[in-house]
């Protein structure tokens, strides 16, 4: 499908009806383009977005007007405890199918797996735990009880798909952990 130019007051933007590609380059970083789903464009088009660099070759899209927001966090509305992972490792590709919320630890694992050519899927479930109870004897002989909530344990099942040397063939294995 052919890309057509759309009006965006902060620069160039093109769409094919499914995705929107818009210019986020700067004088420092040169010509860079970000991609979002067409359905997300009305949510972000009123802001000016520019590329920002993290680490050696990793770019993200940051709002340069109206606050300091990263595009992937605006799209996912991620809570502060979680990070947003770009499945393909490209911080300029902000399509819904390419971004997911995860813990910092999972994000590190996903990044390492991408570099090694693995695909990892982690299934996490919360397991309720009992509260911590402390009983303290008082001077009058009675007992005072303090109840402290504990964090729920996470049980994870990790499935790693290793890409084999032969095209089209994969080998899968899994393990279950309690954290």
C-alpha cells in the first residue's frame, strides 16, 4: 500500500492507513523516523516528538514539548514499577504489537536473548502469601499483635525458543521457577 503524507504541525508524517511514520530526527542524530499504529496517532499527534539516544545505538522517542514523556510509556500507560520492552529492540518502532510492559529484570533478559538470537516468553502469576504476624508481650501480661502484609510471591514459567542453525527449525524448552 502506498504511503500518503498527512498534516502534522511539527514535521513530516506519512500513513498507509495501518501505520504512521513520522520524523523524529534532530541535528545531532540526523534523519530518524518513528512508527506507531494509525489508531494511536490521534493520541500523540498534538505533541512534538524527537529522538533521544540511550546507550551506544539505542534510540527512543521523547516528547520535546509539554513535558518529558517517552512515547512508548504514553502508548502503554505503564505504571512506574514496570518498564516497556520493544520486542524487536528498535526504540523507534512503537507499534502495539512491538511494545509490552515487563519488569526491569525481564527486560534485561529479553535484551540479552535478542542479542543471542533467542525468543523468550515468560508467564508470571502471583501467589498469595500469609501476612507476617508478630506477638509482643506487654508489661501487664497481655499480648499485642502486629500484622504486616507480605509481598505476593511470583511463580514464573519460562519458555525459551532457541533458533536452530537450520532455517525454519526451532527447538523449545521450559522451566518453572518461584521467586
